């Protein structure tokens, strides 16, 4: 990866020449003052899953990625995805200092961000999940059916607190035969006041804003405390309308948190296209279902 003016050319160069890590490190550190003395190494690889082209790129840093640099990389990666007609680009940032892995799934309509504790392996931990997603033939509805079936077989319950999706997730679950049996409770909490009423700490909203991973996690935790359900989900975000009570928040972004007995996952979804509100909600539902499906199967 390079300074924004050279990002696209750099990606092409990496594809065509497969420069050594030492050479890429030298170029990045000399051209990008923002990341000077933070970069360790980077690389890129392409995969083909039955005709579906998926690219992966990674960079190792001594520290978390900076938002301004991420935005520059997004521009280059989105254009690269369009030019190559790929299905997805997986961009991984390894924070070696804090032992954190940032995973960005760049698709045609969204960017999905997942933060995981520990330094994950692209080949062992990340790409098998991407491969499964690309080769999976089930639709979102069929995946929900599989989730409901799993919950019934394991005598598990699910509960949700939704803001961005305004109850659509719970509705999609109950549209499936057996869905009413496994859905323990569902809260619609669009306002700050309603989130606090259901158990989200007011201090978390004030500290991180209502549109944040921390609030989504607090929503899932509050649902867990209220219902003791086996799987709990919290969803927050700004769908496209100006929020008069929460200024300065990034538009067309959503955060969701999923908690199961053995795992937890927090993701951010950025919508790249201007779409009707319902279509944006459906994209977020698609990604929530995809994440939960992979967590339990």
C-alpha cells in the first residue's frame, strides 16, 4: 500500500511483479509519511472460487490503522475491485503492537469491518471463511432457516435489540417456520432514551456516540441480561436521514454485535451505494445472518 496518489498503481505493481516484502516495505515507508516507522511488511494474493475472484491484501503495523489512511486505501481497493471485476477484496491490517487483527471485506455494495483480538492467520483463520461464503449456495433466507433449525435442535433461544434495522431481523426470523419458537424477545430501540430504558449504559452512548461498536455490544449485552437468551444481537447505525439528536455521526453505517455461548463478534457495515432505506436494511440483515451462520456452523 502507498500514499493515496500511488495506491492504485502500487496494487497493480504488486499483482504483476510480486515484489519482495523488503522492497514493498521500503517504498511504503519512503512514500507515506503518515505510516513512517510503523510499517513492517505487506503483501497481496488472489484466489479463484469456481470463477469468483477474491483478492486478499495485508499490512503489518506497529499500532492501529488511522482512519484517514483507511479512507485512502478504500478508494484504491474499491477501484481495484471494479477494474478486476472481482467479488471481494479482503484487506487485513495486523496491529502487531496491540495484537489485534482488523479485517475489511470490500464488496460491491458494502465494506464490512471485523475486529478480532489476536493476530489471525489469513490462510488458516480468514480465507477458509471467505471460501465458504463464496462457495455457499444458500440464500440469506435459507441461512436463516438453517439458523432456526440449529436453535430448535439445540433448544436455544435468540433475542435482539434493533435500531438501524427497526425489527426487520426479528421479522425475518419469525417468517421462518419455527421462528416464533426460538425468538425469545425482540426490542426496537431507535432513540437513545429507549436504548437506555432497555439497559444500555448512558455513559457508553455519551463516550462513544450511539452509532458505535461499543453501543452495539452494550445492546447485545443488555438483551442477554434481560432475557438470558443463548444468542443475543444488537444493531445500531444511521440509515441516511439526519439524526437531530446525534450530530457528527457517519451516515450509511451500521454496527452489530452478536453474542453466543462460545463466541462474540462485532462488525461495522458501510453502505457504498445510495439505496432505498429498505435495501440498506436488507444488506445489514444479510451480513448479520452471514456472521451468525458462520459462528454456529
